[in-house]
């Protein structure tokens, strides 16, 4: 087993995309099967009892886990270099589960303010209603400013590897060091670069989340999310801070997750046994299977997305009618050096740029596009565009928009897999008509 593990770790990311998560035995299907079933039959009541006690692995109800879902979760776990993972019904559910798994009423979170608007609202509004407070910090804050955000009841630090939609890059070293000084994990949403271009666990991140709806699925087919644990955070070393993991769970037969499953399995097991049990935010096996199929060409697609993103960003950056351009792959970008440090093989195909003239000009530009679609989506095989201040971040105040790097002139463009020349031609004809 140790030799097999070393062989898997030495594989390229391209090979893991194709063959990770499923190694069929003799006579088994080459393609992972779809187990489209709610329940599983057993002939022994005693065995079923062991399953419910978590003393034996297996399946009894798809609301908690399912073989197809676990195959795909294992592939994503291998891609990230983690020890355990699970799929959720959406990226929003993944972020909520990752935080709520270790936070409860009276606790506190430190979070980057440059995050997706829905996640900001989740933390700033919904979780506050649950009694969980948060201090937001700018990704570029000084170590001293970051240090000042912590409280004695802080339980986690959260950020995005590449922020949606501002394209700011999180300094993993800075945020991980601060989190670990205070004995709490760093949780990072790695949706935009994907594990093909960014491996946060190699830079001190403890838990990674994904909206698999984006590049991982990549075809606008299935909403989904994932949580991956690095296995590196020592829960028992901070037992008083995380009693949910380090003391008996009365709602699950008194199991102590950190003792029973160790650092490599405690977090995800608790997530399944408690949160998936109670909230049921699991994807259908069919959706998970589609995600698994689309993951096979993720490495190929990310290369093309990055190439297109760079070419289109260069075009926009060279056009004086555009106020500014953010894309961490551009040599002139503020986050270029940080991106090269953490994402040496590329970033993503998403671009943020400024359109002068206010909301009317932005709307007119978008309305004139023919190839690029206006859509509440990003990181897709088809190019799409959105005005965040009027849609995904509409619930934020102007001050909050400014803090998150989302100005009222910001347009988010996601470059798909089409010809970069065609994307540029479409942008040019719209700009010629409006700007």
C-alpha cells in the first residue's frame, strides 16, 4: 500500500485528472459507475448498526454518502494532495460546511473581504444571525493589521486563492502564519486556479473548498462543491478550541472524531456525520458522475483558459478606452509576482476590467456583445460576462464594494475555450459601438 501511495503522489496532475479516484479491479467497469440509489441493502442488522456507529465503512443512505460521489471526491482529494474529501450540492454549501464544522454560536472568523459576493453575504449576514461573528480584512493588509483582527474566540481564517471577481491573489504564507500563530486553520476557496494551477496545501493552507460548478465541471452542466482536508492541522493540540472534534459527540454515539479518525479523517468524517446528516446538501450521484467525467480533461482545459485569458487581457490592457485591467497572469498586474510564487503554471481565464462612463455604459457594452454571453456564471467552456456590482455583489454597500475591490465600473469576463481572436473581435465590435 505504501508503494502504491508513493506512486500516486509521483503522478502528474494530468494523469490524476484522468485516472485518479477510481482504480477498477478485474472485471469491473473502466468508467466509474453511477450508483443512482437512495439506499443500500444488508442482510445483517449488526452490520447496519456498525455502519451507524462509524466503526465500519460502507453505505446506508445517499444523503450521507454514495459510492459515485465518493469516487469523484477521492479524485479531487488526490488532485489537491489531501487526505479526505467530500462533495456538496454547491460551492456555497462547501464554504458553509467548512466553516460551520468548527464554528458555533459565540465564535468568530477572520475572513478576506475580497471574496465572492454570495460567500461574503453568507458570512456577514446569515452566519452572524447564527451567532458567529466575523472580522473582514483586506488581502493586502499588513501582518500587524491581520494580527489585530484575531480574537480569543477566533476559530478559522477564510479567503480565496484568486478572488472573485476582483482577481486579487491571497498571500498564503502571510495568512497561514497568522492562523497558525493563533492555533486555527486556514480555509481557502481554490475555485479559480483549481489544483491544476494552485496547490494551497503546499503553502500552509489546511482546508480547501471548491465550487465545482466552475472550471472543475467546466461545461455549465452541474452545480456542486467540494471540501478537501490536508490532514495537517492537529486538532487535539488545540482541543479546547475545537471541542466538536476533540470531545465525544452525543448526537453520534459518543464518538470523538479526532481520536477515532486522526488528523487525516476527523474533519471530513464530522462534516458527513453531522452536517450532511442534518442539512443533506449532497449532490445527486448523476451530477457527481458528470463532474467526474469532466474532471478528466481539466488540465487540458485550464491551459487553454489561461492562454485565452492572457491574450484577451493584453488586448484590453493595450486599449486606451478601458480604464484598467486586472489579471494576475499579466506581467503588469499588481499580483503578478505573488501569482508566480503560488501558481507558477498559470492562474485562470477570468479578467476584471473597468469601463468608464458609469452603469449605463457598462450595460450598453454588455448588450452589444454577440459571442460572449451575459450570464450569472464564470469559469465555463463558453465565454461569459457579468456586471458584479449590479448582480452577484448587488447586496453590498458602496463602501463594502470598494473594500472588496469591486468598483461600480468593474466588469468580469470569463474567457472560454473559443478562439481568443474571436473573443477579442467580439469585444472590439462592442467597444467600437459604445465607447
